[in-house]
């Protein structure tokens, strides 16, 4: 049984269902280990700047997502805008168990 809050579910759905997900090929194989920019996931989740980091931290502790906070310091962006997030197999399982349908397109 999964234990996801409404905000955690919003972040996971934002990762799985946005314009960059399809570009990474996740809909061909939802277990692809892709990462996405943290600011993109935040925008799609529609969470506030103040609540988003805590929600991601909670998902990391639960083992549903992983983050890379190193970023590329030479991009001329704020460091946190270069951070990325990806979903673990446990996260994909939890998302599907929550009732979110991950559509696998066959070529």
C-alpha cells in the first residue's frame, strides 16, 4: 500500500506527464531512467516555491524519486534551476498504484 500525500502525487504526476517526458521516450518504456529539470516539474505540479522543496525531500526519503543537486554551475543560471529529478522503479509502482495510468505506446 502506498502512502502519498496530495502534493507528493502532484509532483510525481508532473514528472510523468509533461512535454519533456514524451521527448525522453518514457511513453515507449516508462522505466527509462530519465531526469528532468526541477523547475519544469515544479511548474507542472503547480506547487508554491515554498512547499515544492519539502515535498521533493519527502519523496526522496520514501525512495520514490532521486535528485541531482550538483547542476551545471557554468550555465549562467541560478544553481537550483539546474537541479534535476528522476523517478525510481518504486516511484513508478506507487504512481500506478495511485490510479495514474502510464500509457505505453507501442511502435
